[in-house]
C-alpha cells in the first residue's frame, strides 16, 4: 500500500514528467495516436533505471491502447484472419526481447537508434486512401509474420509497442485502409506490450518503482480520456506527427551522443 506521504513526495519530485505525460496523452488521444515512443523518450532523459524505463513505457502503452483496441474490435475493423499472422508472430519475439538481459549502455544505444528510425518513419510516412488500399492475405501472410516477429523482438527489448514502426510500414506497402491499419496497429501495440512486459517480469533482474509507475499510468489514463473528447481541429495530426518526430529525433541524438562519447 502506497502511503500518502510517499505519494506526495513522488508527485513533487517528478512533477515535470507527470505534466509531460499528461500533455502527451491529451494531444495524442485527440488525434487518435498512442504516443508510446514519446513516453519512452521522456523517460530516457530522467534518472530512472533503464530497467524501470522499459516497464513503465509498456504499462503506459497498455493503458493508452486498451480502450482504442476495444472500440476498433467493436466496430468490426479488426480482421482476425488477416491480422493473426502479423500479430501472432510478434508475441513470442516480444517476450524474448523483453526477457533478454542487456547492459545499460547497450540498451541506450539500441534505444537511440530505435527512436531515430522511428522519428524518420514518423516524419516521412503518408496515409493512403481507401481506394488505394490493397488486401491480399494469402500472398502476404508469411511476409506479415516476418514483419511482426522482427518488430516484436526489437519492441520487447526497447520497451515500446511497435506501432511506430508497424503503421508506417503497412501504409507504405498499402496493406489495407487507414482505419484498419490503425486497428491492427492498436492491437499489435497491446499484445506486444503485454508480451514484452511479461518477459521483463520473468527476468531475475526485473524491478519497478510502484509509486511513480502508478502515478504515470493514472496520468496517462486521465489525459487519454480528456484527449479523446477534444476536437482534433485543435491541432492537425500532420503537425503533431512532424513535431513529435523532431522531438524524438532530438532525444535519440542526445542519447546516442551521451552513450557513444
């Protein structure tokens, strides 16, 4: 049980992170994005242990995308037959990636590279139209499984859901309509985050600070609920995407500079 004094002390000593998490959750939810890579970028600039950074980011991912995934499934936007090779292949690899023991230096180098690639994909990705969508399950099943497995493994190691890689890739290959890509990406993030977190939990070196974790999860939950009710007209999804890409690129370069020099 978390005492009131510990809760207040944690709030006061981490208020900057809490505000940033809240703002990220509000802005991203208002335009239908998840924001997992931004949470990870913020945490990477703190003094938190890298093992805790991964776990907190994945827990926040689960909180953010659970509601969206439910809505997508309820609205029949999730094609189980087509999506299962992509999602199912990612689960064991995300678990392995989360379970693997890596050094702090290796983690931050991998994180920096991952965030930099994510920033490039976020900046350059374009949405396709409904008419341009291509759906060919039989032809692409093995390729989808390969995509899912690779992204799942990297995501589990770093502590992200993988949607920041998956969505641009699916748009680029004209995998399906934008709404259905959003649906499978949301579910992909959810199952990968759970699998990666499970792998981390089973690692003997796993540790997490419950107070700050609870506060950030609650902050993301509230921010996401507020953001989902705010009109997307307040900020263009394209502007948000490019601004976020610049932020993530800056953090990635700073992490790599600090880790390699």
